């Protein structure tokens, strides 16, 4: 039965390039999940976008003497190109500076206010006398009161992930000039999280979360259990979404409040772009729909606690049927972090493998393969260049690529460029085909349950089994004595490869598509990604990544390869990497072993 699956992926700040840790943390697991569900016949909506507001953008704009808009549009454009090259198949990747997102966020704010979950209060905030302005949280740094980390940001400690108020910091300093800020009064709106906790949030976290990752649900329960505090949701900032209250237009919505609303607003925008403006409701008001949030562990409080609180408080928006309620997260499969050669990745220290540069040198599937086997699902992992080369050569090339290439080349040369017609199958033939057919259900369940590493491991184990089958039967010897027997072996091998192509497709879409063509099929497994430009009221224009799945033909099921089907010229699916790559890449990082 077809399900509605909302694949929501953390919104990257459009103020820095994307590195491999960002990709394996959220974009890639979301994409694997979405591609599987599409093959399985489910209705998938995969959304995200660039976070174009907030101080990460203004910090860069200040530093480079540019406008915040120039900064975010530059990085946003780069994200779109990157996702196209890497095959991250967003149905919509938009950004938060659209007219639509501004309206939806303001409507969330107004609804929460009407329902009594917001209140205004005079607040003390860090003020820079040197600059004559209030300092955004991220402009203040100091020592974390909880763990003692000396470079904690005003909004959150990067060491222990605790959400902070800049006033909590010990020895606060301005990130701009290092001066010590003073405390001044200013009025702001607060989200009444204690009231929302009592209204059902705490209760919701206690039930039906057995499928959540333990670190995520434990963090969320702890966080709420210790007693939530109200959090300010407006700021004294010029760059952002204006507070929709008369007299408050010079202040804006705090970015942590409005960015998460992007999952909802992007769904609304997608539906509008489809010409079916109500269709987003199939994911947001259908109680059977599953909404999943692919994020890094630093984002757990926002997606497992605060966003559900916002949804619960709003309860309903743009819907007339009073019985309907907005869907709360079905799962928040947060990943841990990926380090690089033993040390935490850092954009500012340039200690990262930049995704665009990696794509200049390696194929997208080779990168996707490594980023899946080393995905930080349950603990921090490490990008190691020697491991990347070894796994590419020993697993991707040796086990899967060579299997496909050997069988296809043999069929192409010795069976007149066609899938051979098999004779009667023996036990060994039937056993292999049954093993692979039986893999679809459990591997599909693993992907749906966000256990991507195990799913890929199981798929690779089936490829190895097909290799052993080919070794055991030896069609290159069989053909000297009995052409029909060799034809049977090659038919069975091609059928196994045809099934493996589908099992690998969520992880390795580019090579699976090529294999699909070589096997003689018309049409493609997946739809097509493309960029498009949209114009909104008032002439505002924005660029987005979209996906057209209308011509996709792939299905999550075992091969029904027709005997006699004409093949296309085979080529190796993957490239073996030279061992020198390890030294070259380590040298790029400034690591030398000598
Ligand atoms: Zn800390």
C-alpha cells in the first residue's frame, strides 16, 4: 500500500560551502530514504532549502562588505549545482527569503499569539557600546556554564550542545571586536515552552517513540524533563522576517523560530508550483503520512522539541476542517558527526573535504558509497582517505562493478549482444535468484528504518554471493563444451545483476541508471532533477531545485529480465583509484607521513 512520506532535511545556512560531513549528516540519508520510497511506489515529498537569514549570513556579509542577499544567493546557487551533481533529488530545495516563507512564518507567529502561546516581555540583552547596537547571540562568545568549553557561542555550546542564552556565558566577549558587551533592556516576544510542554509536548515524547534512535529520544526527554524555559523568538535585527505586529516592524523573527517552519512553507510552495495548491495537505494533515527529519545531532533540540512545540501550538493552519491537526514528526533520525582524519571538521579552519572539490576528482557514486558506509548513524565516524580508496577498490569496484562488467561483457561478446535464453535452471541457479529476491523486503525495511549502513552492507553481501556463483559455474569454461549451459549461467547472473541494480539504486543512482541502460531497458529508474526560477507577487524571483518523477519507471522488486533483450555496449561502472590518491589528498590537508 502506498504511503505518504515527507522527507525533511535540515536547512543549511547559505553562508558557507557544504562539506562531506554535512552531506553524510543529512542530505544523503534523506536522499537514500526518498529514492527507496519512490521505487517502492510511495508518494514522496522531499524538501529543504537555504537558510538565508540569521547571523551566520550577516557575519559573512559584514566581513566581505557585501549585502546579506548577495551572500546567501551566492551560496544558495552553489548548493543547487552541488545537489544536481551529487544526485540529491529534492522535490523542492528553496530558501527562506521567499514571499511565501515570510507569509507562512508570520501566520505561524500570529496563530501562536492568538492561541496564547506567545507573550512579550522586557528582556536583558547583550549590547555593544562600541558599535551602538544589540548583539545577536552568535556575535557573543564565552565560556559554557555547563561544561566549561571556552569558545561557546551565545546560542549554543558546540561542545555539549546545550542551548544557551548569551547572558549565561562566563566572561562574554563580542565576536566582532572582542570587547565586553553590556546588558541593556529591550522588549521581545517569547514562545511559552512550559505551557506547550503541559499542553501535550511532554506527553507526546513519552509514547510511540520506540523506532527513534536512543540518543535522540533520550536527549529530547531529558531536555523537557529538566523543565523547559520560554525562549525569545524575536530579535533586534534588520535582516530577517519582520515581526507581524504593529509597532514591531523594525524587529524580526528569530531564525531558529522561522527556519524550521520552512518544512511546512516549502511543502506549500511545492504544491503551488505543481498547480495543485492543496496537495501539501496529503503530508501535513493525513494522519497516516510519515514525516521524517534528517538532521545532525546539533539540531536535535530544534527538531525533536521546539518544532513539535510550534506545530502543536499552531495545531491547524490553512485548513477548514476543525478535526484536522498538523502532523508531528514521525521520526527524527539525527546523525552524529563525521570527523576528518581524526579531527573535527571545521569550515572556518578549512579542515574539511569540500563536496564540490571532491566531485571534481571522484565520481558521485564513489563518494556516495563511502559517505554511506562511513555514515555517523550511531557514533561519530572519520573520513579517512586511505579508507576511501580501499573501500572504493575492494568493495565498489572489486565486488559490485566487476561482477556487472564481467557478466555483461561476456554476454555482449559471446551471446551476440543479447540476454541469452536460459535452459532449465538447476538448484544453484534458483538458489541465487531466490536469495536476491528475498533481499528486497528486509533491505527495504532497513532503509525505511534509516539503517542505511546495514542496508548497504546487506546489498553488498548479495553482490558477493553473485560473484561466488559466477566463480563456481565458470561460464567462460562452460561455453567451450555447452553453450546452452553457459547461456543459463549468464542469464541467471544478469538477472541477479538486474535486481542488484535496484537494490543499489537508492545509494548509487548514477551507476544503477547506466546499468539499466546497458541491460537494454528504455526509460529511467528515477525522475530528473532540474533548477527552475520562480516569480512571486511583487516580482520577487528565486531559484530552486526541483524533481520531476513523472517518467520514472523503477520499481522496488526483483528482476523480470526478458530473455533475448538487446544489450547496449557495457562500460566499467566504477573506476579503480590509484594508491597515490591517498598521499595527494593527505598532502592537500597538509598531512605528510614522511
Ligand atoms: Zn558546553
